[in-house]
């Protein structure tokens, strides 16, 4: 087992993880690779299992969601399961099925907006493409692989202010018309438009030369910013990066479960499709976690008793109070960057936190000298949600919603504090080592 990471080491891992994870498929692959290296055994959901305590396992679903499980030597009934959940997806622009456009001799790709993306920051960025392609093999079977163009191959140019004098006052963004990226200029305006699938096939052969693909059958690829994640600020107080929501929490959970001991049982679940409601075969609203628990503990009564002794930390970023927009937060509940993880509370159950789960988390923070903050939305404003209430209602496990405070959530470049992810990692590590059942008297 590796030793606990320092803040500098953790943040370096975070920057590397985000850079190598431009899509949920890549994030899941990155997590699975780390788990395999640490001795976790991959299970096939389509095969029979015989799980043994003292061993470590993981499963993937749709290549974009993953559960890691440390099967502790102590009885599940005695200790319950320490669970931590996060999501692998982030808002982005996804390429449409028949995307090719040739306008004025420029090759463009039609895109859909995935999730609640903040669109303005997508203009004038150096964009690349990555995702999963499904192809026909030489043996006429269907297979999938991940591709990543890595280089800047596309951009969405802004309209010049001279052509829209009201741009700074009232420019709105029409997603069908305004965010279509430009990929190349043809030698002649009337050139034949290349087929996007043939571009993907060439990239697949480049990325995976051992594969014998004869045809791309379909694809799920999206645009991403090639600008690398960095520490930023005069004193390097911040992390600037794409997809901090919620790859940051995925890495917190991963690094923490890699430190888990063999005595008690620990579980990490990172699911896709949170940004679009989590309803899918591999989303938090789907049966993935429930089915895993059913196979781990087939007897219903025993399973319910184990769940009663368990707790889920749902980790997803929170909104730090923005110094330019202080009035967007309740005056007593404006979390600051670098002042610790945030417990998220909502009277209408948009967050699953209860006074008991919150109390447990506060005590854990106190015992490990980690500062903690509280967020509740302004009473006259709506509030986001996350996987916490979904998992709590699907599985019946008591849950707490927490996350690190950030600015610019759902922008193509978000901002977090340099200390907070490491704080949350310390607490997640302590949580995974919590020695007994998690019950409140
Ligand atoms: Zn999120």
C-alpha cells in the first residue's frame, strides 16, 4: 500500500488524471488502470462471481462508470460498507451522428450540448476531440475502443465585435447556429466533404495500431479544451482546469480507496450521465450499485442490515462565493476557496445530507484537523443537485453531500483552491479506514 499523498503530490496526480481523461470513457479507463496496478481484480458482470473477503475488485459498465470494492476481512454485518460516489461526466459539446458541414469551403461539425454547459467560454479555444468509437472487426464482430486526437484540431471563432456592436451588452448564444466548430479549409470551396467516420477510422488506426477495424459503425466523441490544467495565481493558490466537476472528486475517491486497509469494506462508485439526470444503465439512477450489492450479499435481509450499517459520501463540487457576485450566496453560507470541503444542505432534499450524516462528517474533519464549511442556497434561488439524493433513494443508504468549493462551475475552465481537494482526500482516506459500523444512536 502506498503512503498518504502530500498536497503537492495529490495535486500533481489530479492534473495528470484530468489531462489523461478528456471524456468519461477515458476517466473510467484511467481509474481502472490505477486499480489494476494496485491489485484490484476486474470482474465481468456477465460472468459468475465468487467474491472472497480480503480481496479487491472492480467492475466497469458502458466503459464510462466504475465501481471499486475492497472486500474487508471483517464481517460486512459487523462493519457495513464505506461508500463514496462521484461522477465521471462533465458538460461538453458532443459531435452529432451525421455532423459534416461544408460552408464556404470550411469543414465544420454539428454538435449537441451535453448537460448544462456554460457556452460562452467555448469560443476561441484550441479544441480537440476524444471519445469512444464502435467499429466492425475483420471477423465481422462489433468492438469499441477509445480515441483521442490530443492536438488542437478545431475552434469556435467568436463573431467580431464590429459585426455585432451589442455583443458586450446583449449577445446570447444559439446552440444550433453559433457553436459549430471549424476543422479545416478545403483547397476549393466545392471540394468533396470528407466523411467524419473515415476521419475517426484513421485516428483509431493511429491510436490503436494493433486493431483490425474495417469500418466505424458509430461513435460518441466530444470536444475538449487542449489547454493543460495548471496551478494558477501569484501564490499558486488555485487550480485552473476543465472538468474539475467532477473528476476532482473521482480522483479524491480513487486515491483514498487505494489507501484502504483490508479489514473493513470500502466502495467507490463513479458514474456517468450525472449532468443529464443519471437515468441510464450505468448512471446513478440505474441499477448498477444495487445489482452489485445484490451479488455481493444475495440474502435480502442481510443486505438491508449491511446497508443500515453503511454510509455514502456523495462528492461533487460546490459553489464558492465569487468576489464579484457576493449577493448570489446566502450571507451566512458562502464557502471560500481553500477553506475546506463543503457540506451541502437543502431542505427540499436536493442534497441528501441529514443532521446525522453531517454531524458524522464534521466530527471526522475535526478529528483530522480539516476545516469544513456549509452551503445552503439563497432561499429565493434554486439549487443544483447531484447523485447523493439519487443513490440514497435507490439504495436506501444514509448519505451526505459534500464537495470542494469552486468558481465557474460548468465552464470549459473551472477554478478550485489548491488546498481543498487534498483536504477532502484526507477525510475520504480516514472514512475508508473507519473501523466499525456507521450507526448513530
Ligand atoms: Zn457535478
